[in-house]
C-alpha cells in the first residue's frame, strides 16, 4: 500500500455483502465504522463478525470503530411523514405533545428544548436546511416563526445556532452500546457531541470497565460537532486518543464559512499533541448516486490530506450509496495523488523541539536519520504502537512498518497515517528479534539486498514504552 492516508468506511445495507466488503478492504479500507444510530445490539455484533471475516479473507487487519449515537436532539413524527413549512408561518415545537405532528407543530424527542432556548434564538433543523426563530417559550411549548422553510420530515435533527443545548454526551443507550462494542472488542469508540474533557473521561471509564473482562481498552475518538467544544478543544484532545472533524453538525452550529479554518486548526492541533484525526462528512457525497465525484469533492479530500489528516471518512457513500466500492477506489486515488504533491519539511518540524522521553527521542531520531539517508523503510518493533504514532505525526515520504506481537495493537495502528502495521512473533533476545524483523521484511519484499532501513526496538524486549535503541541496517 503506497498510500499514507487511511480510509474509514461506514458499513450499511449497501456494503454488507461479504464479497463486496472484502473487495472494499482490498481496495483500501483501513477502518470500518459501525454506526450505532441504526440497528440493534445483535446487528452490530453480527456486523463486527462480518468485518473480521472479510478482513481475514483479504489477508489484512482493519480497525473497527463503534460510533455512538449520542443524544437524540430531534423532532418527533408527523401524521403524513412530513410537512412543507412556508416562510413566515407559525410552528410549535411541543415537548408534551403525544399525537403525531402536522403543519402547525410537532412533538420532540428532546424534552429539554423548552428550557434550553429563549426568544430570539435560531433553531436549525435538518442540517440547517430549515431555520426557525424562537418567539416565545410557554411551558413545554416553543413557539417559532419559520425564517427559512422547506420540507420537514420525521425525526430530523435540531441544532441551536451558537450551541447551548444541555443534552449530555452519553445517554443510557450509549452506555449499553459501549458494553456491546466491548463485547466484540471494537478498536475505537467514537463519542458524539462531547462538550468537555469530562465527557471523554466518563466514556473512557465506562469503556475500560466494560472491556475489562475481555482484557480490552479501546482508543477514544471525540467527535467535534458542538459549538461548546471549540473553546475546549485542547482539553478534549488531551482526554482522547483522537478527534473527528465532524463537519455536519459543527457547520450547523458555528456556520459553514467557519468550518474550513477550524478543520485546519484541529488537524494541526491533533498532530501537535500526538493524537490521530479523522476528517468526515460529505467528502464524496455525490457518489451516493453518481459513479464519479465532483471536482469540489476531489479538492476537499485532497486538502484534508495536504493538511495532514490521518484518515478521511465515508458515511452514506458506503453505507447506503449505489457505488461503495467505486467510492473507496476514487478516494484512495485522490489521497495518493495529494500525498505525492506534499512537501516534506522534517528539519523545520524539529526546530525548537525538545523530547524528554527516551522512546520519543529514539522515534524522532529514526525519522530524521532515515530521511537524510534516503532509507527504504522505517521499522518499529512496538508493543503498544506509541513509537509508530509519534513517527506518524511528521511528514516523511518513507513508509513506517510497525511490527507488533499484539493483534489489538496492529488493528489500532490501522488508523495511523503512513503506518503499515504487521503482526510478527519476536524473540525475547534483541539480536534474534532484529534478524527476524529483517527476514519478515524481505519475505514481504519490503526490502531487498542493498536497501538501507532504520529500525527501533526496546531492551528488554516486549516492555511497553521501552523503545531505547535505533539501528541503521543495510540488507545483505
């Protein structure tokens, strides 16, 4: 795989055929997202098994990301399934309403809305396609005027411009779903709508407790989609293993025009703090119905790659679209072309940097030396994957091969940019392990006679966080 940027694909009805899923993995899918907003616990358990079986047939390990639904901030259902709201019309959002909605009003799944809004607030429904101005709050009823009308159908989402909805990030359903995700050892858990570090710390505690009987701890991804999360971005990052630039709800709350600059800032900050970052939402939206992307979508994906994102994500394109495999192939092609145009400034990356940890210093030394020597590969013998993560935070056009004895680490590293994780049983003796590593690379035709590569490991072997050696080797 020449491509450094990873691809996250959402599993759904369009991609659940075992042969198709296997083809998608072969085409370049690195992480499969299970959307917990849809389906039962058993559905997700079955889909996780489907992913593992397809990956095994493809001869690759992929990560599974369980994406929690989060709070249901939505309108209720309509008697006829939908209504057409006209500009200037009066419309009531009623938390106490039990009958189905009509042209005059609708019930709410989110019962706290009357306490979260005041006159003058703007409510954005259906991803901002419908805008309501709050006129008055009367008991459980929010009286509004339609500022921007359109078709409103069952269960569409509600956002408040500027944020301020008090719904907790983790619902009772999410807590149950965390247990389900840990039962099949999901590699990553994506938390929807976190507002602060406390939301992420609670999710980690719940996941670690649920995963304890399986000896499993997932990586945590914070989905940045609330206006309140932006001022607290750094604290959320530090409490997570990575973030998702969730541009849909975020754009509705802060405004479309603000999102591109926020995306760049988030990617830069994540890399600075040694965290992974996924760029998501509508990346190849037109391919839900068309066999080729628009030029704007090509530019969007390429710009995320050039910004340094670890992964780009497909949602409805692979879950419900007509061309899931073609979408993955197109995205892989765009990522590769963008990476080929990247300018490597590794020396500038290290200006003014200090590294207090031995293992991190070794990782940086391997990058620097391999870059200046023109090495064929950088190799890390790693238990936890930390060494490979640190290396992946810097642009270098040399593939990083992470050799690990743990399948869980191999799968987690599937999300790291420019890291090719490989499973390899290694000797406890350092010199024997180094010989085994070179044999492994030669067998896979990664290196051949005369090639130079850099390799890092720790002594004693197998101790997490113990990387303390860098060796430059020439293949005999």
